[in-house]
């Protein structure tokens, strides 16, 4: 059974995952920059890495490589 049945569902899923990567980036990277006294290098590195991973996953879904 396929979860993604139409092209529109694939596009919506990719958009949703792109939005998740933007939220993770904002919370993990921009947040500590706005409040420097609470900056943790580990959180910054993990946030950037997770943002990149989620963005790549969304790009794969959005590309034609993900066939139905």
C-alpha cells in the first residue's frame, strides 16, 4: 500500500518537510544567535546538521527520483 498516491500529495509532503527544516533552523540556529548567553555549540551543530538532513530528504521527495 502506497502512502503517497498523487503528485499533489507528494508536493504537499515535500513542502511540509521544507517547513520543518525552516523551523528547526530557526529554533536551533537563529534562536541562540538572538540570545548569545545561552548559545551551546553542540545544539548549534546538531541543529544545522538536522536542518541539512531534513532539507535533503525533502529535496529527494520533491525530485523525480521518488517515483510512485
